[in-house]
C-alpha cells in the first residue's frame, strides 16, 4: 500500500510531485499535471470544467528516506519551489 506524505506544487499550480512511502518502507515520488476535465459535450461547449491531477509517467521509488526522495525530486524538476503540502498521517 502506498501512503502519500508530501506534495510539492509548481509556482503556476499546473504540476506537482507527490512524495510517498511504499508498503515495503521505501520512498518515492511521482510527477502529476493538472488537466481540465469536461463532464459532457454541453460542459465542453460552455467551457465548464473541473480539474484533476494525472500522472505523467515520471516515477522514482527507490529511496531509503523521504528526505532523499525529496532531494532527488528537486534536482529532477527545477520548477519545484511553489507551495509544499504535508499530508496528515492516516490512522
């Protein structure tokens, strides 16, 4: 089971990196982009949409610590520097 721990958001809020802990205790991250989602044809014509985060395929999951994963993510994605959100631990 994967548990999200921290989210690093781009300054323009269109990309983010989700840092997570894997079920085996190792850590990783995944890049996601924000996309517009139209629920039907009328919504598309009216430009009435919601947004969703979708993975873009950049995943790294081989770190011993969360800090190591975050350091690697910051080196891999120079746009990181916006807001940071820390997830509340799930019980």
